[in-house]
C-alpha cells in the first residue's frame, strides 16, 4: 500500500526485546508492540497488544509481558508507530486458492474482531467495480460508508484513494497477479 502513496503506520518485525527497542528507536516513541503468531488470531483479547509505550524500559517490559502471555504461540513481535485518530481503517489483500486476489476492508483496531465490521470481496477489476462494492447494500459496506460522518476531509480523501487503488485496473492487479 505504501508504494501506492497510501499512508500506513511505520512498522518493524522483531524477535526479542533488543530488536523491539531498536525498532522503537528507529520509529520514534511512542510505539505499539503486538505479539504475532500463526495461531494468534485475537491479539487484543489475548493480551498481546501494548499501546503508547513511551521509552525503552516500557518496550522491554511490554515484550516480556507478551512473551510470558503468549508462550510457545508467539512467532515474533510487531513494533509500530503509535497513532492517534478517531477511527482506524483496515485494508488487506491476499490470494485465495479458489477466488484469486481478495480484498478485505473494514474498521480497524478492536472493531475488526469485536464488531466484525469488515467486508471480503474478490479484488475489483475496475474503478466501477470498486465503486459498486463500496455502494452495495450489504451490512458491512453500509457500516464503512457510515464512517464518513466521523472522518474529516483528509481522511475521506485517503479512504477514497485506498478504494481507487484497489480497483484491478490500477497497479495492484498488475503488480500482484
């Protein structure tokens, strides 16, 4: 997404506290540390997310807590910049063996799992398909459109840019067939 001028948080993968601290220094404080693993699906509910870590000791303590809580389920750590805003927005792309390229869009953060406010679609083939997806009557997309009343003009423009880039006629489909 970053290569298409869509703003994303700065993030680094780490395997231990030293690497997490190094990543935090690179990003700048405050940061977020999340435990990640192939079998870890609900990070927040499992206590594997630590927010607003303002210094190196806080990062080290967060890593120790996450490692202890996750145990053998932990594959690594994700260190991200801490951002503040009214809403988090999630966009993901993956290849499904049956359907091919699939896009997921939804409310981010705890809303992804708590409210299940996300929609999955085959990657749109054109800007018109993307618009049709966004304007569909289904519940998930209605929730996303309803978000507009909470977004300022800049945030609405970013969201529009995300959806435009998701259209298959734009670089995504060619770059990620």
